[in-house]
């Protein structure tokens, strides 16, 4: 089965750096996604990691350690518009499109 | 390219009724997945279609069903609605079987 854990809420200050952690247990692994979801809107793709290491994309970076079943999303130079939920999602192995989502981390950025 | 579209955006039904939701994927995308999102459970996978075939199914009762047409458009149906079916239903498309998913705006269903 699948089990994905991430903190439910976090608060950080504008201009700061925040790290959102995600741990997972899965019977098969084919990659990990991070999505951003603003309140009342659809999730939007942020990153996809399939190999160990850090992927940087502007202010956002995502890290994966497959041996530890661990990922994190790093947000730098936080802006008010970064207030949103951040969803960690694991793609099953086997080639089929079955993605299991964590419950999401609601990030509040304060002035 | 136009994004994923879903209709209707909002829907109010009563218990026992049935409902059909529609999803049009991004042009060229052949995989369509459906999710139910509630505050307490997060995003729960319903099913995934690829080239008109259901490839994966989540742990939902048989009241939840879906199909995909030859143009990749997809519908999901919920029969005998229950109060607990009130949720945001999201459709996501991707170009292949294991690619990044692009979500539609969702259909917000309220069952009274």
C-alpha cells in the first residue's frame, strides 16, 4: 500500500526560507511530484523527482532520497502569494498512472 | 493549448440522485485521471483512463464509475448520491501513462 506523511500546516515569514518535508512508504516507486494548490483552485505542477538529489527551479527546489523514502520542497525568498497548500504525491511503479497524494501542507506566509 | 476543462463547475444534488461530470483533457493528452478532494481526506484517486480503457481504480464503491471516449474526453458518474459524496472532483490529464498531470478547475458537488 501507500502511505504519505507531510505536516498539515506551516507558517513562515515573507522573505524567509521554508522546507516542507514529505515521507512515504510505498510498495512500488516511480517518482515523486510536488504540486501547489491555492485555496479554491486546482493543483498546479511544481516539480518531479525520480532520481536522488536536488532539483532547482527558480525559488523552488525539491529533494529526493529514495533509500530513506523522503523528499522535501524548499521555498526561498518567500512571497505572500506562496501562501497555499503543497501536495506531495508518489507515482506508482508499473507504468500505470496511479498517483497517491499526501493530504497536503497548508503554508501561511506572514508579513 | 487550452487547459483541462470540467463541466459543470458547481452542482447541487439531493441524496439518491445520480450525477455525471465531464472532463476535456488538454489536446493530445490520452491519460485522464479523476480525484475526489475533501478537507479531511485530501486528494483521493478514483480511476484513470488511457485510450478508452480503465487502467487503475481507487478504493471507491461501485457507485462511482467512469468512461473515456475516443477523443479522450472523459465522464464520471456517481449513482445513488450520499451526503458524504459532497466534494471537489478534479480531473487531470497527462500526455502518457506516467507523466506530469495537469488539473482542471474541478466540479464542486454538494449533496443535500
